[in-house]
C-alpha cells in the first residue's frame, strides 16, 4: 500500500493507493504549530478509523510547500507508523524537462500536478490549481514544464478584504443569484465570484494562446468545483490530481 501526502499552506491531503485504486483519502487543516506527536496521533487515528493496518503501508512520498513541516511529518511517520518518508525535491525523477529560469524554486505541488497531467492526459496542457494561491501552469507537448502564473487564492483575497476594510463583513465564497448585488454581502459575493471567474478565463485563454497545438485544460484543488460550469474552459476537473502525481512519482522513484 502506497501513502501519498500533499502538504499545502491551508490543507494537507492524504491518499492511500492499493491494488490499482485509491482506497481512502483525507483532507485535514495544515497547522504549523502542531508537534510530531500531534500529527502522529492524528494520522494513526485516521488509519484506525479507515481500518488500515499501518504494517500494510510500504512506501510514503510527500509533496510539501511548507518546509517547516517537513521534519514534523518525517518524525511523526517514523515514530507512529515506523515509516521513512521520501520528499519530492531536487534529484527526484519526474519524466519532465523543467525549463524555468531556476527549476529548484518551482513549487513541488506544481511539478507533481504536471507529472500527473503528462501521464494521465498528455500534453500540451494548462493546469489550474485552486489552493492558497491559484496557480496556472503551462506544459508543452514534449513534457517541457515552461512555468506559468501565480495569483492570490480566492480564500486569502476574500480574507484580506475583510481584514483591511472596516465595514466589509466576512462572507462564504459562493455563486450569487445575481451579478448585481443589492446588499453589501451579495455585492461581495458577486465581486469575488465573477472577478475570479474573469481571471480564470482570461489566464487560461492567454496560456492556451502561448502553447502550440490544442492544449487540454485540467483543473484541481479544493475550490475547482465552484467555477467548473461557469468557467467553461476546463476539459477535466480532477480533485485528486496531486495525489495521482505522487503515485506516478512513487513508481518512477521506487527504492
């Protein structure tokens, strides 16, 4: 059994792969102040609730964009699951040609997503990941990772508005019934929803225009479903894309 862990700034996603399928997956909050013991107990509890015997897990690969938590998870897995995890980073085989100015600075999550797309759907492709940041990645047809764009995510953008504007309330992010908001809340809902919708469609259009051929557009991340219909530019929405990329990397880099 293979355990994939994606440590993001807001959420950490875990998935168990066995016999050719994902048998279980979880999404937990990323908390930088948790100790190895706290994370270890949490992980052990998830596996116990899922009726997974820790002895069945033979390999762990972690993608992380939160370096301070790398050692925490490593100690938690060693202490509570008797596992030595591997991390996505320099030296790992990806099957891609990273063509950015400094390949070492590209986030592990972006590389993992590109690996998943290249192996599942082929290239050229545009990848949109709705996380703490909204990332747009361009993948050329020969497996060249060209880079892309990074924008503030919808969650932190809405949160910043609430924190900096004294008279604006915190709202739930959702599609409003009307574009014209008749109250402060519905006006905020409209601005955030349709503002980000415009950003998504225009960024995808520009990236597709910059790639040869007919790029597929693949979306992932916790809020991809929110714009799935109205964006009308996604060919595929795969909420497990990062886990899939970790699975492929695990196979490429078997011990």
